[in-house]
C-alpha cells in the first residue's frame, strides 16, 4: 500500500489510475481505525479496481470544547489495518492541502441535516460536507463508502451528491458491532470499564424498542430505559428514514447508534 501525504502526491498516483481507466473506490475516515472502517474498505475493494482511504481529523466538524485535540490518532496501526483490508493507497493530507486558508465550513448541508445531530452539534454537518466535498474533488472516486453507523451523515452525503450532481456513487455499509452488539466507534476508547458496560446496553434497548408492534409512537419509555441503564443523558431517540436513531452521553463520552425499524 502506498501513502500519499500531499494533494500533489495523491494526484500523481490517482492520475495514472484514471489514465488506465481504473475505477477508484474511496473511504474517508478520521483514523483510529477499527473493524467498522475495515469493513468499509473491503466493500470499496469489492466495488472498485483501486481503493483509497483517507485519514484526516477534520477541524471544521468539531466545535470549540469538543474532542478535536484529544481525538485518538495512531497512524502506524491505521496504515497496517488499511493494508490488510486491501487498500491500495492511504491519503494522509496536511491541513493546508484541505484548507489552504484555514478550516472553513463553506459547503452547506441540506435538509437531511435538520434536527437530530444538528440540534446538539449545529456546526457538524457543514463541516463534514466541507471536508468530504474537498476529498471527493481531490481523490475523484467513482464510488465512496460510508457507514450506516452515522446514518444521518450518510443521508446528508447522499443529498449533497444528488443536489450538486457529483460524479460519485455512494454506497452505505452496515453497522459493525462488538460481541455484545456495541457499535464500534473510535470514541469507545474513551470509555472506562464501567462505562463500557453501560454503553453495551444501548443497542439492546434499541433492538428491544423496534421489536414492539408500534415503534413509531414517541419513545418516553425508551428514554426512561436508557436513563435507568445508566446513561447520563438521552439527547435524542427518534424514528426517521425507517431507522430508530439515538444519541446518548455517558460521562464525557457521546455515543450514537441506530437500528432498522
Ligand atoms: P470516522 O472515522 O468516525 O469519521 O468514520 C469513518 C467512516 O466509518 C464513516 O463512514 C462511518 O460511518 C464509518 N463507521 C464508523 N464506525 C462504524 C461501524 N461501527 N460500522 C460501520 N461503519 C462505521
């Protein structure tokens, strides 16, 4: 697997692929990779001739006071995982390759961004769209894979691609969970042993709620169950897009998950 550390290095490699008519698959990530990211890379490999994965912790999607500075970073382990998953190229740009004039959120997210995450992280989806748009321009992928773990994000990206007529096919990838059903997330590393136990109740409670005959009614009892399980805050628990989506907080850690209704 090659590593490109600048936009120029990236286009030197992908330009050759394009000339040869090879289809490029792409997985954007913020690093601290786990089995969820690996599954996305494998899906990209299956859909494309050459697969690029980017590692870039995007400052534009963090608000002051969020975990940008402390977000876990482990490039060596990330590159080994990408290589094992079959990626051909890791793109690890510097900030000036992505934001030559400093981080900006100049690509506005559309209607899919309304509510849910945006009620708690109003800056988030404009930041995500701004980085993904730039990465698409630089990598020029034919397909790009995004996880259903971040379901609203997947919908926001699909909408951005549709509305701006971007020449890329978006593929959604199923949520990868640990042996107790906890959705894998780089932020799980923040959890203490006690918090991890509580975190593992989230998926079980969501699956329980959607098993009920009428899950589309509001979820006061679901909120109560989550609080009783030890979560400190339930930010939302809402049905949308045929999924039940939730964001909760345990101590300083914010977790999101969703299940099919
Ligand atoms: P991140 O590095 O957290 O920005 O995530 C990069 C990509 O991996 C996004 O498309 C996420 O939706 C996806 N992803 C993260 N965790 C999981 C998971 N547990 N299962 C499937 N996809 C995931």
